């Protein structure tokens, strides 16, 4: 239907338009929420539903299918609107052009009789358009009563069958084309229908398609809203989790800071204790100095006395006054306390590092970090007592332990490790620190217990049962009882040293306490240009190898230790094969005061 030219009618038509088909209401019905729709449009919208009936406009839902009643008031209003619009179409050229679906600028359809006045009606029977004057016979004469009139149409020839020159009256759905009555003979097997019925069917199909598109659009909108909601929920969840993680890490930092403050307080208290002693001795020395100065002043005054009697009396009294030499006792910080405090921090660092490394290797799985290694029990040749046997041995965590049932031969195992690159060996890396309690009195430990050298004068270390007394040696703090472990030693100066491993039960006193001179130790010894291997007091001379960094690979279960010259390609210096029965410690021997060895700290 054409749009009315009156703005009031246009507004009314907008109010009387179905929101589904966007056309004027046809048999309008009202749903319980108050909205109106064409009866056929609403039926199509609810087709196939057994429940959850909703209003297509406001989406209000109803418990059951509503009983629809025809809105007679709207029907009359729509009919009146259509009547007004039809009258306007008959009045002039703009209405005719609008009825033909053309814009206002399109030329009108002229009367086929006079070719001068715009036509107001087209006769489909006569296939001609007429102005009001020439249309009069069709309106007055009974002979034209059966002729079919319609609004003016242009290009009537396009509405005729080109084969039979008759107007299209039917539509063939198989061929999708309009046909005339004579064409029906050629479309006997086709599904044909009158144009009006075909149009109605096509309108129903398009309306159904329109509803499908409308539902798809609504579904897409709901899905978009759901995606946005999920996105917001995800962002909110991530924010909450990040806040929880920040809280956990803050607690971890607070615990570490508390441990740091406690450790620093221990050292500060020890410093204060020693400084208080120094202050006390300083005060005593000051009093002693004042006493000596007073005596000096008295003697000087006596020497100025002229009277012999008085001089002798003063001299006799001053000679009886005695003074003792100033004495300063040895005051030093408790090295055991400092070392144990430092070692506890090292243990904590290793625990944290191991925990962080495990969490990186196995995301989503948490493991409780291992406890700090306990203190090593006193060692010596004396058998352990019942209580001492109950003390756990300090053993480093095992890595890469092979399956005993499927273990290859020792030779194949050694060959496999000799073929590995340095990067592959570093997966077994162990960071070694030196044990202060085992260091000989002339062995100097520095750089956080990773560097050792020899002093010409004794260091006056406190007595400890594990300290070497005859040989300038020191052991590593870590010990290994299981697994595969690798460390490197840098020889910085004179080659008068030994690098090896030993049992914790090795002697600390006498000539048998030297590395390689007993059955409890294995070492490689550099004596200037001479290189030897030592075990059980048996020496074996080795080819000279120019190397400043030595790698040591210990395989506890495999029963061997390899000494290698570290370079682009590792060169084997010597290998020991045996069955280890106790936990093993890295061991070092230094001969002259110019010898310096450094433990290489490698990232795990």
C-alpha cells in the first residue's frame, strides 16, 4: 500500500504497522502484554513451540499459549486508513506514481486513448490504461463490468506472455516463472497456481524467513551478551586470583624478611657482645694509662726535690709502687656462630630455589620443599654410639638415580657420561661451599666459603673434632649418598694442590689424614708439572694435562668418580671405580702459601 501524503495519516499508519512483517495490520490480534500483531505473523512466530510463548516485541513470556481474539477496533481503523489512502491515490498523479512503486520524479502513466492525460486506472482485460474521461465506459457500461481494473501500470507488455500475447495469470513454482492460461498445456506436470495465490504463498514464505532471520538476530545478540558477560566474569576472576597471589607472595616476602631480620640480629648481637668487650678492655687500659702517667708525674716531681732527706723518703715510697704491663686478651667473634648462621641462610636459599625450580618444571602441581639438611655428626674412627646412630646424615637430594634392574654396565655408563657436553653435565650441577669446621688452621676461606688459600701464619680457629690438624685440607659442606652430582674447581695459581672426594669418617689427624693416603679418599694431585692419582696410599702417575678448571662427576649408584679437564670438549684425566659405602664429601688439599682454589658456582 502506498504511503499517505497527509502527515497525520502517516503517523497513524506507523502506529498501525505490525512489528513482524512491517506492514499494516491484517486481522490484528492482541497478546496479554498489550502489543498487537497480524494473526498470521504471530502464528508463524509461535509455530512449532510447545511452551515458553513470548511476545515478539517486548519478549514477555506467558505460562501457556494465550487465547488470541481479533481486535475489531483496530480492524475498522485499518480499513478506514486504507480507504483514505485509496481515495488519495485516485486524486492525482503523485498517488498513481506511489501506487506503481515509483518515486515522485518518475513520469506518470498516460491514458492510452488520448495520450495526454495521466491514467487513473489500468484495465487488465483491455491491457490499456485510461484517464477519468476514457475510464467512464468501464464504470457505466455493463459490458465492461467483468473487466479487471487496477491502479495505473506501466510496461504492460512485460506482463504479457511473449509467446501467446496474453496476460500472465499463473505462476509455475518448478520453473519460477509467470505463465498465461495457454502455457498451462506445457506445464501439466508442474505445480502451478494463480498469481494471487502464488503471491500469498510467497509472502508467507518470506514472512517465515523474516521471522527466522529475526530469531537468528536475537540469538546472535544473546550470544554476544553472553560472551561479554563471560569476558567480564573472566576478568573479575583473574583480578581476584591476582590479588590472592599478591597476598601470598607478600606473606612469603614477610617471612623471608623476618628470617633476614632474625639472622642479622644474631650477627649484630654478636658484634655488640665483642664490641662491649673491646669497650671494657679499652676502659681498663685507659685507667692503667692514667695510673702510669700519675706515677711518672710523681717520679718527675721527686727528681726536682733538693732536700736529701725528703728526696730519699719520696724515692723509697715510689720504689715500692709497682706497675704491671698492659695486657689485652684475645677477643674475636664466634666463628662457629657466624658460619652456622651463614650456612642456615644458604640452606634456606637452596630450599627456595629448589621449590621454585620444581614449580616451574611441574606447573599445576605443588611439592613440599625439603627440610634444611641437619648438622653432620662428629666423625672419626671411633664407632658411633646408639644415640649418634639415630642422628640422620646430611645427604644432598638425589638426582637422576638410574633403575638398578635396567642399569647398564659401569663401562657403558662411564662412556655415556664422557660423551656428554658441558651443558648436559650441568643438569647434575651442585653448588659446593666449604665447611669452616674442617679447615686446617693455615687454610684461609673467603668469598662466601667458595675460595681457599694457604696462610703463612696460623688462623687460630676454634678447636673442632672435624678440623684437620696435620694437613692443610678442607672438606665441602655438602655430602652425597645417592644420585649423580657434578662440580667444577678453578686452579688460580700454583699447581701444588689436590682435588678429590672422601668419606666423612676419614682421619683428621696424623699422616693418614692426607687425601689419597688412606682407603677412605680418592684424589688427583698436582705437584708442579707432575700429576698423580692417589687412593689407599697408592700413587699412579698420569699424563700432563694443561687445564685451569677441573670438573668432578660423582655417580654414587654407579660407583665411579670422573676427573675431567673442562674445555670445549671435556678430556678425562682419571677415573676411580669402586663401591661407595658411605656418604661422600668434596675434599681439597693445598700445599704451598701461593696455592689458590675456587669453587665454581653454577646455576641449577
